[in-house]
C-alpha cells in the first residue's frame, strides 16, 4: 500500500512539474496540397534595446529583412489555410503534367511529435516555423515563368562629373 502511495505521489509530482505538452503533427501536413494563391514579399523585424543609469547609458538597435512566401493551401476538403515561410525553404519542381500547382512539406524527423511548454493557438504556423525543413511546390512551366535579373542585365548608372 505504501509503495502504491509513493508511486502515485511521484506520478503527480512529475506530471505537475512543467512537462511540455506534445503536439502531434497532423496527418493533413503530409502529402500534396493544392495551392490557391501565392505571393512573395519582404518582412522586416526590428529589435531595440537600451539601458540608462543617471547620466550614462547605451542603446542598440538592429533590423532584419527577409523574403517571405505567403500562400493558401488546401488543408482538407473545403478549408484553405493561409501560411507563410521564408523563401529559403522553398523548392520548385517543374512537372508539365500537373493540372493545379501543389505544395508538399518535408518535416524535420524529430518533429512528428513536437513539444511546447505552452501549445500555441495557431499550431499550424508554429509547425511551419519550427518543423518544416523545406516545402516543394510542383507546378507547370507556364505557372513558374523564368525571371532572371542578373546584375549585368541592369543598366549602368550614369555618373555626372
């Protein structure tokens, strides 16, 4: 009886000590998903810190700009999700037999059960941010036009003396 009490007490203590809650990556994150809309734009994040004491102090500020791809993908039969990931995580596969462009996600192997101390409300964005190694967009050649702007293709600036 005493062993049962000690075991139950240990289980209660372990369960209450901030064990991270698992969020299993849903099945709808696997496979190919139809794309509805897709755009790219830049997102800027700024971080500013400072500290002052009487007459002296310091101030530090930094900003980071990254290209983001925003897209709407079909999650289930009649639901589209609006999501975004950095452009560095996008891969494009040209396949001319594709009728509608699709997206598929390559997930980190250890992310099939990801753990957060406090599970986020929008867990799909959290999974995309923390667990997606890359996303592959499959499209026809016509859906992904060539647009190469090399520095040599740009007009030379005119320098006036």
